[in-house]
C-alpha cells in the first residue's frame, strides 16, 4: 500500500496518543495527591484523565505539524 507524502503513519498516531495518555495520567495522579486523595483515588483520577483525552485533537496536532513543515 503506497502512502501519500503527507499521510500520517499509524505508529506516529499511536505514539502520540500513548505519550498524551502518560502525560495526562501522571499530571492527574500528582494533582489528586496534592488534593489529599489516597492511592486508589489518585489512580481513578488518572484513568479518568486518560478517558477524557481528546484523541481527535492529538491527530489534528500531528496533521498541523506535518502541513506546516
């Protein structure tokens, strides 16, 4: 299957989503800890942050980065 020059590679999307999930989870875990939540509460906040990620926005950022180069 031949790809267009500006077409986004699937692994590029997957890596960007993975990095965004990690960043969101870590930030939520730290924030919840600062608010006094226990480990389970912090973990729940981390999972909620990953669920709330806007994957479409991540893909759009990748597309914008590719078209601006």
